[in-house]
């Protein structure tokens, strides 16, 4: 959809997944942000870049902007967000108990393929949305992609979900779109996007709540998701007229972070 509207799109695989290197180290958001910076520098992408993150990728975009700033970045789009802070602590009572994540790690060690079956059932809310919005073939494809990930990466990524992004969010100084399904079972709306909105954690924030949307709204609700992204990209954001002008000239580039479906 973005290509059809004249945007240049680049996606890449996170370390340990897809065609990226398969190290047994560096599974932290500081490193993920460093990887993103290295890619931007290598490709000389230094102006009018729109960073697009999905799921875990939203943490990469957030940490990148919090660490390196927004030079060369005109906007950010976050789908199914992980910030601000998932883990329940004394100063974060709205988070998820740590035992939930320990159980996930135990399940991955015991039988990661069985874990993928359960994970993707909730990734797409298949008990509600299959087969109308997610078919068997697409579900199998997602599981197959996950199965090709490095076993250690599948395990190590769980701890990254507990990263505290509250220090990064106030540093985001570009217009930011968040699109999130309110039936998300992986990253619950009330623990994530609702907090970004209600607590004003990002200064220039647009939130689109997808009714009955699961985690991967890009697949099950493409009409709503695409419409939200295109409107955000083509519209002249407050205090950011250059983004609109450059799209008219075919100048915007969308760099997709966390584009792979496995497991985010």
C-alpha cells in the first residue's frame, strides 16, 4: 500500500531472525537501537526518514529516538506498541506480573514449536477472527517464519519485553502515530497505548484504536491500518510542514523495524 502511494520502503530483520546474523549476544534494546543506527548510516539515510515499528520494533524506534535523536527522521509510526513499560513494579503498578514472562521462557525452553502455536493463536486471535480475517495458510506461514529463527533469539527476546522506555518517550520530538488493536492479547491496549495517550508520554501523538483488533492488525485489519498510516503520512503534521511537502515530491522513505512476524 505504501509503495502504491509513492513511498520508498525498506524493511530489515532483527538480529537472530530472518536473514540477519545469528549471534548469541546483544539481545537488548540498546543494541537493537545501535543496529538500526548502523543500518541508517550504512545506507546513508539521513533525511526525511519515517521510522515504522511493529510490536518489538516499536521499542527499537523508541530507544533509537531516545538515544540518537531525530536528526534525519521526519515522523514515526508505531503499530502494536510495547512502550511505555510492561513489567509490573512498585512504581509501575499497571504493568504485567513478572511471572507471566518467566512462564513464557519456560515454555520456549520446553518446546518452542508448541509455544509458537499458542503464541500465534493469540497473535491473530484465531478463535475469533479465523478464518474470515486470518486463514490457515497465513497462520502456517507465520509459524514457519518463527521456526526459522535462532532458538536462543526466541528465548532471549522475552527479557527485552521488560525494558523500561519511560525515559525515552519524552525525547521523541517528531510527530508519532500509534495504531493498536483494543483486543490485543500480546501487548494489551490498556497497558500500552492507553497509557501513552492518557499519560501524555509522547508530545505529538496521534492514536488510532482498532476496534476488536488483535496484535497483528496489519494482517487482520489492513483497511483501518493502511488508512491510518496514509492519512498520517500525507497530512501536514503540527509543526512539521516539510514532511507533507517532501511526500508530494516523492521524498519520504519508510524504514520498517520489526517487519518479520516471528515472534515479536
